[in-house]
């Protein structure tokens, strides 16, 4: 996969906006700094970090840690400290979600290629994939991870939010100016642009694409969204969403189109949005219990 | 792994998990390498026992989380220890426990056996390894040897994490077998020291076994607070008597000493202990550590221990850790300062002050200085004061004396830790 290694820096009023592409998303960094060279430096740090994480955890690069784990063919793979932390987190999320959030469930996409097919997969195909899903089948004893042959993992459900938080962490270490990091709608900021003004962020409504339907204000913390309204399939008159249940192999019934959650950091917000999505029709009641601010589009 | 549908509020647990991921240092995993801890402890009781105890401990933490610890302790004790006899209004003469020689205590003085001299070496090895992501097993062997006492033990503890590693359950046991062969042989319990030597002694060697069981829960309450509860049960069997301790036989009216008998204790002891500890990390990095232990046994001993520490990080390199400990003990059912001559002897009796009723207070502080990333030097200075309570009513001349004199001790420890 070719990576576009370009960055672009423009001035918008008293705010510098840096843009680049990473993780199949449009990424931007908003910086309330006076100095263009500082803005350029911060943008460079942000892009470098996003690209680093993208490369390190890409499933498409043969030399990535994820590829090494997935091609180990039943052998154990020794992982570095950062990957160990991500694996710890992934296992904790697996437990917390009762097995619904599972970084080994990506293989189900073989049966549910929402973009290219409009037919429902056969039960037999799904049944054949299920034995290869479930973190309880793996052995994780830091720093060694062992997957049964044929099983695969990916950090798709964690990586972008993690990158957003990591990036803000790095930038905050270099400047105490107000900064907002936005990687494809997963957003975190350190503070409002000035003491009395928040960042204004639009949330896309699932039905009305590309229009800031709801405007919300953010002075600190993060927003993350789970859901992609473009991905679904209709078969026999039933609309199947894109969120798959790794335990059954079938789409979660009555899943919302998208869920946005506000929390202290993007990793947490993203995971709550994902967990809620996996609750299907109970998404809202789940989010109510978590006592977080959220927006659900159905 | 037991999976349940997420019910109720999981956001707090998720917050801890995300925090640990994003801080990267949040994981308590130890850095692989060697850790060497060495210390010399000096313990000095006023007018009684002095002890010097060097300790060297080496821990190897492996990359995969396995941990091996080897500890070596050597201590040497010198000085005088109360032999159990009461203070009298006349000089008292005792035969040394070995049967060779005598020593004399002046009227009005607490009888102390000044032949008290011993050195001990102890070795232990503990191996701690993960069984899977959530379960650890720790097993150990111990051996200690002194002139007339040998102890061999082993232990195992299984710890399992639950609830995103916020809860840890532990179950464990320890077994030890101790053998003693005091010079001069084993005294006959409650035998008079006036008897011919061969009638006072009953063989050369005795042993005892100690079996301990422990169950514990450690719970992360929030990002700053950790709480621990333990219950332990200990079963001792065999020779539990202190062979060198005596009891005075005194006149029922005058309280004057007329002879001595040997200490005698039951041959079983069941102990229970409940332990609670809370550790709280303040935002500035200081740590408050408070614990309480309640211990009771079928000898009717019951004790309370309250312990508090405050770790004050004065700077990046220097810390001060004040420490206070309070101990209160209720005496054993068979504890007596003396027995009345001519009366029927009880089945068990002991005047060993360690089985008596007393309060002990330890106050002190530790001072630590980090020399660099790899090494630290520390000094601990503590004072201990023990105040005994008189059990029962003193008889005659005993009223003129403190039946349970206070004990004062100072503790100084110098330690050095190194990691490579």
C-alpha cells in the first residue's frame, strides 16, 4: 500500500492547520501557535508518529509486528514493550466486552466483504472461520504471544485512537499551546483555543453525509466515532450492518449506524463507542450506564 | 477465561486500562535484570541481647516475567536473656543449660542467662513464574542452621488475577520442620532443677512441624488505592517448649524463691491471623501505608498490630519514611510469673515474657538516597520500647519488684541496593 508522505500547513485566522494522510484517514492538527516554524515542527512530529504507528501495525507490511505474529504458524512471537501494552489493552477490552471486542475477529471480513458483494455468506463459510476467532484460544504471556496456526490479529479497532492520544501526548510535551488532533474523526484536544472559547466540532449525521448536522463544543478531552454508514448489505430484504459479532460470526442486530462518545482520551472514547455498537439495540442504555456524553445515529 | 456480557458500568475499568496503555509506565511489570539488595542490621537491647544481621538478596527478573530470588542471612546474637525466673530478695544461682558451670544473679535483679550466644545462617530460594496470563505460581525452599537448631521448609502460593488484574486472589501454604538438639539435652517439662541431672533430662533431640495456610485478596480500589486482606491459619505440632526457660517456685505467703522448674508448653498450637492493609499513593507521589493484624491462638494469646508508614519523597533522589508500629498482646492461658511451691503443678506453665501481656511501640524512620538510576543507599533507625503487664497478684516480696521490667531496644539498618 503506497503511503502518501506529504504534509500541508495552512493558516486559518490565528490557528495553524496541518494536514496529512495516515491510516486511511484524513488527519489534521489544529494549533494555536503564533510561530509558523513551531507549527511546522509540531505537524512534523504528529505526522511522523501517525506514520510510525501505521507502519508498525500494518497488516499489509510483511515486516510489521502484526505480520510476524500472524505468520508465526503456531509458534510464539516475542513482541516489544509498546506492542505488549497494546496487547494487554486488547485482552482487557476482550474481557470487559464479554468477548465481543476481539482483535482476532478480522478474519470474518472474508465472509462479509460488504463493499463488493450483496449476497449473504453461507453458514458453512462462517462456521469454518469461527474456530479461528477468539482470544481465549491464544496464549499471551508478555512478551510472548502465540496464536494457533491460521489465526490472525489486527489492531484496527484500537490503533487510530491510540495514535491520536499518543500524538497529542507528544505535542503537549513540546508546546503548551491549545492543540487539537483529528485523525479521521477521532479527536482529542488539550484545551480550548483560548480560556473562554471551545473547539467547535461538527458530528456527521448518518443520514445526511458530509454536513455538520450537530455542532458540539469541546474544551478538553476526546471524541471518537464508531460506525461507517457506507458499509452495509441488503440481502433478502434484511439490512445487515457492518459490525460483526465475533462469537456468532453474524452482524450485530439492530446496531446503530454510528455512535460518537466524548471521554477524557480518545482510546477510551473509541472503545466505549465500539462496545456500545456491539450492544445492538441496547447501545443507548449501555452508554447511559457509562455516564458519558454520546450521540447515536440509527 | 470466563466471559460475561458487559453489564453495568465498565467505564471505570476501561479508564484504568486506557491509562495504563497511554502512560506506558502504568504497567507494574519489573524491568528484567538482576537486583541485589544488601543490608546489615544491628539490634541492641539495653543490658540484654545484641544482634548483628547481614542480609544479601539477589533477584533475577527474566524477560518473560519469571523471577528467581536467593537470600542469605547470617546473624549472631550475644548477651543476656531473661531465663524466666522471677526477681528475688536473695541472690540466685543457676546451672547453665548445658549443665556445665553456674551463674549468679544479685538480689533485686532480673535473672538473665548470660550464656546466650548463637549464630545462625539461613538460605532461601524463591521461584516465581507465570502459568498463564493471569496466574502465577511461587514456590520456595528454605534452610536455616544454628548451633542447636535446624529448620527446613518449603512453600507454594498460587495467585490469580481477575477483573482486569484489579483483583488478585492468592492461596498458599508453607511447611517447616525444625529440629533442636540443645547442649545438655532436652529438659523434662516442669522437672525441678534440684533433681539429679539425669532425671531432669529426657533425650537429646526434639522436633516440631509448622504448617501454614493463607488465603488473600488484593484489590485495586482506584488508581491511587490498593487494599489487601489475608487470613492465615497455622498449625504447629511437636516440641513447642523453650528448653532453656525456667519458672520460679515461690512461697505462697512470703513470695521468696525456693526452687525452679522447667518451662512446659502444649505440644500443639493453632494460630489464626487476619490482616488488612491499605496503600494510598498521593498525587505528589508520596505513599501512605497502613496495616492492621489481629492474631489469636488456642494458647489464648491474642494480639493487635497497627503499623503505619509514610513515604515522603523529598526530592527525586531523597526520601524519608517515618514508621510507627504498635503491638498489644494478651498473655497465654498458662503464662505465670512464678508458681507457688507445694501446690499441684499445672499441666503447662511458662514465665517466658514473650508469652506474657505487654505493649510494644516502635518509632523510627528510614532515609533513602538514590545514587543513580541503578543504586540506592538507605539507613533505618528505630527505637523499640516494650512495657509488660503483671499478670495475677504478686506474692509477698514480689510486691517490691517490677515483675515484668521494661525492655528498650534500638535498631539500625544500613542497606544498599543495586540493579544491573
